[in-house]
C-alpha cells in the first residue's frame, strides 16, 4: 500500500514537472490579426453608383481616422487601423469608444454620424505571443450610425 501512495506522488510530481516545462517553452503560432471597424453600408441609399464610395472611420478622435473604399455592390467595409492605434493613446478599450463614420459618394455626403461602441479584443495566438487586435462593428444608414453587438460583427464581403 505504501508503494502505491509513493507511486502516485512520483507520478504527480512528474506530471507537474512536464506541465511546467510546457509553460516555460510555449510555442507561438503566427496567426495575424488587424484592428478594425466593420461598417455595414448596405442600407445607405445613394451609394453604389458607377463609382466607388468612400467611408471615413474615426476612433476616439478625429486624429485617428482611416479612409476606406466602398466598391459597388460591397455591403461591408473594413476600416483597418495601424498597429497600436486602437485603443488610441490614453483610451480604455474596456469602455465604449466613440466611432465617427462618414459615407460619401463622389460629390455628395450620404451619412455623417457618431456612436459609442464596444471593441472586442482578439489574441489569436494568445496574449503572450501577440498580436493583440481590437474590432468593432457599426451599421450606417442615411439616418445615422448604430453600433452592432459584439456577437453580430459582420465580415467583409464583395
């Protein structure tokens, strides 16, 4: 009986040692991600003429903006931000952040509005391996901008 107890202790010790060794030398995958705001423009009237529209998306301030094209027939536009710009300096990402969206057709402003939205944190390789990215989603209509729940984040389509 003493041998069984000793065997269990040795087995548990070896299992703990292997587990700790695995943590110390974590292999990282190289899955990438980019911080972005998805803008659903499918309900914007006047967009999608013969020329591509433009979608300007600002996060937190008018100093942190991206201009994206809305090709004819594309319902979701991805505004991809440079690494480290979301969250903007001094902004807490766990609270809603103001997103300002302007949708323009050549020579005509179709939508211009702001909404507070919550970003989702993504770490496809784990936070210790990086990258860490943030995404949010909004819907643009001719009446304004609405934030989408995190679970309803659309993906780019074309």
